[in-house]
C-alpha cells in the first residue's frame, strides 16, 4: 500500500498543500500579530498622551469628581485599571479592577505635572494597566481557523485525488502492467497490449512508443556502429582543424601587431617630417634675407629658436619611432622563430606592452608593470610575448565594456628559480559557471564578436608545455580576474615539455 503510486501521490499532495497553507498561515499570523502590536502600541501611546493632558488640572484643582470622570472615560480596551498617586505614594483616585498577577496585563507609570506661570509642578503619577488578552484571543482564533482550514482541505484533497487517480491512472496502469508482464512471459500479453494501443490517451501512447522502440532497437545498434566510425574520423579532422586554427590565431595576432605598430609609427614620423619641412622653409627664408642684405638680429634669433625646437622634436620623435621599431622587431622575431635565449624579464615585458600599446591607447584602460630589475630568464621570449598578448586581448575584449575605465597589472616575482607572473584586471570577472571552461578549446562568450575561443587555450598549452609551468585563474563577478603563472626561470628542454 505504502509503495503504490496513488498512496505516494496523495501523501505528496497532502504534504505540499499542508506546507503551503502552513507557510501562508504563519505569514498571516505574523502579519496580524504585527498589526495588532502596532494598534496596541498606538493605543498605549494615546492613553499616555491623554492622561498627561486630562489629569493634571483636576488634581491641581483638587476636583476629585472630575478626576474620577476622566479616569472612567479612559477605561476602554486595552486599559483595565487606572490609579492616580500623589508624590507621597498615597492613592488619590482609581477606576477599574486590579488584574491578577497571572493575567496578560502590562502596568505603566506616567508622571503627572502641570505648567503654571513658567514653572512646572510635579503632581504625582498615574499607573495604568493595559491588557493584551484581546491580542492573544484574536491570534488564538486565527490559529484554530487555519488548522481547521488545513484539515478540511487535506481531507477533500485525499478523497478527490484517490478517486481521480484510481479511475484515470491506477486502473489503466494496472492493466498495462499485467499486459506487459504477460507479453514478457509470452503468455498472450500481446493481445492485451494490442487492446491498449487503441486507447487515445497517454497509456496508448506509451504502448505504441514501446512497440516502436522495440522495432527500432536493432536498427539503432547498427547505426551506432556506423556513428562510432564517423565520430572517430570527425575527431581526427577536429584535431587537425584545431592545430590549423591555433596557427591562424598566432598569425592573426602578429598581423594585428604589425598594423598597430604601423599606425603608431605614423605619429612620430609625421611630426618629424613636419618639423623638417618647417626647418627647411625657415632656412630658405633666412638665406633669401642674407642674399638681399636685409637680415636682422631678430631674424637670426627667431631662426635659431625655430631650428632648436625643430631639431629637438625631430630627435625625440625619431628616437620614439626607432624604439617602436626595435620593440616590434624583437617581439615579432621572437613570436615567429620561437627561439630560446637569455633575456631580462622586466625589459622584455616593457617591449611587449609597448608593441601592444596601439590596442589600448585610445581606451581608458591603463597597463602597469611591477617587475624587479635583474630577473634573467633562459627561456622562450616569443612564447612569453604570445602569453601576454593573448591575456591582454582577452581582458580588453571580455573584462571591460566599451569606454569603461580599468586597470591591468602585470606583476612578476622570482623565488628559488621559479618565476611567478600575475596578470590581473579589475573588470567584470568571469561567471562561476564559466570559470572551469575558460581554457577549453573553442569556448567563448563573444563568438558573435569574432572570438575563436582559442586565446586562453593557447596560453594554457604554452605555459604547461613549452615553459614547463602551471597556470591558475581566480575570478569573481564584478571583482576582476587574476591569471597566475608559475614557471622555471630556466625552461626545460623541448623533450621534457609537452610541445
């Protein structure tokens, strides 16, 4: 009986209805109690106000009749008794029965005074007993009404569900169970199943679906073998496509670097050409003045000032262009050759960020490098450049909305021959459901914006393979993201790595 569907469904629905009604009753009880308590507090405050206003004058005038009338007027619920005492403690007047100690009464003392001729006179105090019996009675009534309501609904629900389940579900289900049992034992259950297939309800659909499943099972087994062979072939093709896409991602990053550096060099080169043209014009003008014998001291001084400023601008911008070209040349060669060499970490990080500056110089995102001097690596600078490039592009793409200010910090430390490199931003962070998938190939939340889902996968492969290190990611929504790289200062031989 207890294992039957009908019993369990009845029990479940009764439990759910009881729980819902109980929660509703508790909420109603709390709401009603709050309202009654508020009304009680308001009545209490009103009583105190009226007593402070109405009693002092009769006491001052020794008008006991008026005092008794005022006390009688205040004997309305929740007030059950009022007693007025002089300063000496002598009872002056009282109305109402003194409540028992076990009753739900609350006595309060109210000082009484009168303002006369800018002087306040203390007259004694009034003790008022307030009864909470009305509140408790209403709450008890509400509880019993809710209990009766729950019991009545549970009883009706059990009766209706029992009849409905028996007629609509349990009886046809029993027939289906018996028919399937006979069919499984080859004892004529097929005829019973055939009868059930004529039903135009869920049970008929179940039997018809069961027959179709039995007919298609053999076909599905054969199709499964063929699908397995196709999946193996698709997996091999996918691995080849992944390798091709990774190489394309690398070349695309290098192409973007070339375009950015070319755009960046335009500014210092343009300034240099402008200054050279200006200096040429001023020189020709001075020469003409000298040939005409009209040169003056002020002309020479103006020419010298212009020449000095132009030469200074030409030198500064030429050095800037040369620095950009040198940074781009070193980073580009490293990324394409993947050669191993010794290099200074702090200086190389500066070169990589300088080559990437066109990607973020027009955005309110600032990049800060915190790396001590004299950290020397015997490793693969091209791999490190690709890691920083992919992480920075990932932050600019995902961590910050367009026009949103932000901070990216690259921090490096060395201890016992191990480099700890942290790449952190203060952007939007990574949702918890995506945190374990960021290094999965082809996983991206910005595919519509051109994301391939390979950037962080490439970073993971480079760190754990070529650099022989480890990579961790920590992030919380709206608290930024931090990638932590641990790798040896001396990279392992290629045979010990993973790629």
